[in-house]
């Protein structure tokens, strides 16, 4: 399947497309030859900082060229990258660092305070400051780069398909984030599928607005842009005005956008010029919304998908030929991916029958980092058990029915109800708690907590929310907290969340 170490792709493109534009970050631009050379400089800088092939390296930064260069440099030296979600609370960040065993941290100025706290509280031994804010014993990236001789070359570490490329932490359905393993082979399989399914060529200019700590930023198509010899264009924010300006000025041909950002973009006083746009990937919207977008952008292929971090992003994209006739479906499986619907006895069900979606293939993660219990629960006979409910029609197209019960989808982020419950349960006034997702016009869903207080306790919903703000990322704080006398339960005592949702 070609080079196992993704960094080797840059060597090839530097030969074949030396002068073609590879990366754009505002006014800064790199050809493929320049990108490959700059990755060498960054790889040499990381090595000189004491980072080696056996290290797990956390990266805490926004979507910048430096972030991309560092990810590629980490791959080049053979270390394992762990992109860190900057939206998390520092206590959550510390959990990820300790659970993963991260010993090296690269951070932006925006997160210098967080980096200082993490260096003090965790096992981080080496820190590199990407900007001017140097905390503790951190080494400035600029000084490390200045010490590298002109034209330095760093050999690409030899990697096998089963070797680990990175860890991506996702909340999933558990009380703590889980580290999803992406192997070198997972990336190769996904990149070839992305190039084929999105029909990417060297003439494409793809906008990356999703954060690079998220699988949709890294792999939809993400790094596959370089596999195609196309151009990656970064956006500094998620703001509609910024995306509109860049999409127009850079003649963007493809992008992934959340529905609320898309409509913010189309409803600007001066809508952007999207005449160059070939495809738009956005998932989970109602058919009426999709038809409205198609009316506004009739020349654009609108792509729905089924994906998650464990699948190295999507495993099916809706094709252009069936946008209308199969509206509501998520597409047919990528090449090399098998999707099956099974019943509770793990038996495959007939077409059109609802059941659990299970998946296998070369782009599917082999498991979770240091979490054998979850691996046993989510893997069977070579299949990954998604826990989601769907059906496959006679033509092989996947239709999504319902998401995993306790997973809240809020503004494009997965929020685990169990994680919020764990934090609320630590409040001294709380006896019991249950958290569900409820509809929200802006964020699709937001968390809502139902709390039973201890005898004599006087905590209010506002008190509970303040407790959450002190321990959780902002998007995980329940928007609503109901103090109740009891919770609905079945005969075994389990809380019936479906009754809370229907109340």
C-alpha cells in the first residue's frame, strides 16, 4: 500500500510537484519542495530538543502552519503525535496526558498558562514553546530552528502498517476520554479512499476549518490533501466571515462545515463567491436543510457521511449520482470497508432491517490505548461494534437510525453523559444524577442534568452548573439542571434515560 510512514509522501511530492503550492496559512505559503524542507528543519529541531522515536508528543495549538509542520515532523522522526483538544478543561487535559503517557508537549502562546499547569502536574519532561510565551524549562521553537544548518535532511523513520502513527482522544460514551489508536496503515487506507471518493487531484484547494485535534480536521480529507498533491488552506477561526473571505480569495474547491457555520456563511450581507467549490461535506442535517443548501449551491456536490474517530473519519460518502434519490442515506461503503447490520445475537439481518452497525476494514482503528476492557467490549471477530443503530437498503446504502444512547452531539463535539455525571456526583450536595442530550437550535444538542439532592442539601441548578464550569470544558457544562425528587428506573434499578428524553 505504499510508504507506511506518511512523511515519505512529502518526499515523493517534493520530487513530482516541487513548485506546486502545498500549504497556505494566511499570507504564508509553501510549495511542496519548501514544505518537505521545512518539515526536515522542524524534525531536526524536535530531535535537538530531546524528542525521540519512542516518545508520545502532545500538540496543543490552533490551526496554523506550525501545527501542520509539527505533526509531519513528528511522523518523520517516528514519534507518536497526540493532538490535544484545547477546548478541554485543564484537569481533563491532565488526565489525557497521564493516561497516554505523554512526555513531550508542543504548545502555542494562546495556551501557555495551560501548558505551565500541565508541566507542573503531569509527567511532561520536555516542552517546546511555538511562540514567545516560554514557561518553565520549555525551549523556544524559534531558537531550536535557528540552530539547524541550511539544507538539513532527516531520514523518515521506517514504519510498518501496524505501527502507531497517533492517538486521538474522544469522549465517546465513557466517563473519561479514550485514546483511539490510528496506525500508519489506517492512514494509508483512509488517504487512498479519500482521494478516490472525493475525486481529489493536484488542482484541488481544500479548506481546513475543523480543528486539527479532531478527526474531521485531520482526515476529511485532511492529510490526504498531500497524498493527492493538492493544496491545504487553513482558517484561523470558525467564523463565517473568515471562512467566506478565504473561500473566495483562495478559490476553494472542497470543505467540511458544520450546518450552523454553513448557513452563517450563506446568510452574510455579502455572500462569498463559491463558484470554484466542487463539494461540501456536512452530516446529520434534515432533508429540508439539504434541499435548501442545494437550491443555493446547485453546482456543489453535497456529501453526507457516517464516521467517527475509531473509523479514521468516514466509512461512506454519499455519491453525486444519488444525492436526490437516496436523500437521507449516508452513502455506500468506501473501498476496503465492510459495513454490516446485526441483531442482538450478532446475526446479520436482511436489507432494510434495523440493527447495530458494525464495521471492519483497513482504515478501522485496532483499538483504544491502554484500555483492554473497552477493546473487548467493542471488538468481535474482527468487527468494530459502533453501538449505533442503522439499516442497509437493497442497494447497499447505509441509513442512520439513532446514535448511541448516552452520547450527546453538541456543536460537532461528542460529549459523554457519563463524564458529566461523574463530575456532578462529586458535588457534596448531590445524591444521584442523570444526564441526557436535549435539542438545541444552535448546537443540535446540549447536556441537561437531572439531580437528586442529599437530605437537607440546598444546592440549586446554578450551583451545579458553577461546579461543572470549574471541572469541565464549557461545551460540556449542562445548559439545564433540574433538581428532582426521583429518577425513572427499570426493575433492576437502572435509570431509564429514554423516559427522561420523552418527558
